C-alpha cells in the first residue's frame, strides 16, 4: 500500500485526534456550455427535447474546498484555472479558514512542532523541504498531485500559515473527498439542463452549493461498510503462494509421524 494513501487515510480518521482540521481541495471540470445529459422533471407525455444543433459557448471549471467533518463546501466557478487564478483563491479562502480556528491551548516547543510536521512526510519517497521556521501545524489539506499544487510559492505560503499539503498518489484521486461532493453538485445542477452561457452555468453550480451549505452532510472515511469489510477480511485464512483466501482453516496433517514398532518379539 503506498505511503501517501496511508497518510491521507490517517488524516481522515485521526486528524482531529491530533488537534488538526482536514480540508480537501480540487478543481472539477471543464463543463461545456452545451445541452447536458441526465434526467429532469417534465410533465407526463412532454419529454424534454434537445436541439439537434448547438454552439459551444465556452467551458467552466469549479474550484472546491470541502470540510468532511462538517460537510461545509466553498466553491467558485471560473472559466479557466491557471495558477494566477487558482492560487489567490486558495490563499484567500484558506486564510479565512485558519482565522476561524480556535487558539491553541498550548504552543508546542520547536522540536515538538517540527516533529508534528515531519510525521506527515514519513515514508514518502519525494518530500518538499520544510521551512526553517514553522508555525504550529493547524490544518491538513488533501490535494491532487499536479504541478499547480506543488509550486514553490504555494507550498511555502501553505507552510507559513500552518497548513500541510497531502498529495494523492498517482491514480489515487479517489482519495480526495472533494471529488465525491463535486459529482453530487454537478449532477444536481446540470443533469438534463441546457445552459445558455458560462455565466449561467456558474450561477447554477454556485446556487446548488448554497443549497448544500444550508443543510450540509458530514462525511467520514470508510464508515460502517469499510469496518464490515475489514472484519470479513480478518475472518479469512490466507493461502501461501498467492492472494487466495479461504473462509475456513484447511486441516493440515502432521508432516512427521513416529513410525509404529511392528517387530515381532521372541
């Protein structure tokens, strides 16, 4: 199991035990300004009809910050996401989040504080260099492993504000909970709809996010289903030489048996 996966799962499950908050960041899209597939409410006998031809009027991407523990969602619709658009938005929103955190009961000394940062890099084959002077660690940020998230200016800004980025491994974007919430939002906002412009598409996405935040749903990693799977795995018996398992132990004969004495006596 890759070490980045273990770190992210540990952050989801035990981050609060370390006094840390866990957020997820992601950029969804692009979503085209064209008739969108999906179901929608229509009067009986009057199905929705799509135009046989249409114009492509641009695309939209969705910048997302998601707090799994509370279910709160911060988004912004944009038409493009270069670093000059993404980084200022992340810095503005994350600075506001850090400002709302309660003050620490006790400020850790320098060795303890650095150890708290280093533990979230344990086992990684590629690590970014930590700053010489680090503030207390307050927030873990799960992000995709892309170049825009790993630029030196952004990483240094995150560390200077007490934020430790945790990057998903290759082909491991499913570890980012923000992607799950994005699918829900996009389905609710766009399924079966025909936006006329990128501005209208952005308005729909942001309206759905406001509705979500009115009654947010907290998320946990794994939950009861993962616990049942783990318990089922523990009840199985592994066979040597492959990944096969059995539900019952295979009886084994004694490898060595003492020979029985059958010599005739006089």
